[in-house]
C-alpha cells in the first residue's frame, strides 16, 4: 500500500492567502460604506433641491427680457416683496412672474400699460416695453388679504393677475423667489 505524501503550504503562502481574505473583507466594507455615503449625500441633495433651493427651467416668454426660454434658475422661499420674481404652482404647472402688489394695495393700469400702486406710478426699470395686455379684471383692483398680484415682464403676452384665469396668488402656491440664474453661463448671476 502506497501512502500519499501531503504537502502543507508554507508560512509565506498562508500569509499571502490571509492577506487576500483580509483585503476582500476591507474592500467590501469600504465599498459598502462608500455606497452608503453616496446614497445619503444624493438623498440630501434631492431634499435640498426640492425643499430648500429648487432648481427650475424657464419655459416660455412671459418673463423676457429678465428670464428667457431655457434659462435654469434657483428659487428660495423667503419673505416676498414688491418687485421680486417668483415661481408658483398654477394648475399643475409652474409659472414665473413678478410681484407687483401685496395684500391691501390698489392696482391700476392706464391704456399705455403704466402700472399704478395706491395711485402712484410704479417704476419698472426691468421692462423693455409696457403693454395693457390681456386684462379682464375691474380696475382699480384691491389685492385681497394674504395674496400677491403678479405680472410677467413681457406684458403683451403674459397671462397673469390681470386676468381672472390666474388671479392673485396665495402663499400655498409659491415655490419661492427666483434668486439666481445658473444657465446659460452668459447670464450667470442674481436675478433682479
């Protein structure tokens, strides 16, 4: 009967094999940790983007020359005042308009498109041209409590608070004040 000779691995071979096993374990831990942190960071980025600083793409021309079709902007919910450009929900779409008047103020328009707030002409340096536009409300008009009277900067085409279709908007509809344009790079900067 023949006896098989068994050879045992050397200490170097055992150490190399042990190093491989430990490397796999470390790599697995590092990989799982990295994936976990990436998922957490991505979730936080989504929450910030949706709740704190929503990023929006402008579609349409109702705010040109201030904002143009295709611009990408960042909004921030904060106290709004006259002159702020805001984003708000209307019939499952997002509209971008400028706050013209707040609760209790009287809004009037003359036939040339000049806006009057509480009897005083509104200085609108952001407009390239004035227009009476699509208006079916009775003027002068008093802004209801907890509402904002908004208008687009391209007055001849904008459907806004001058028309009963949109009317004055409430806080619940508001996404936020448009504070910054990030695209195109040629227009990068604060929105005024």
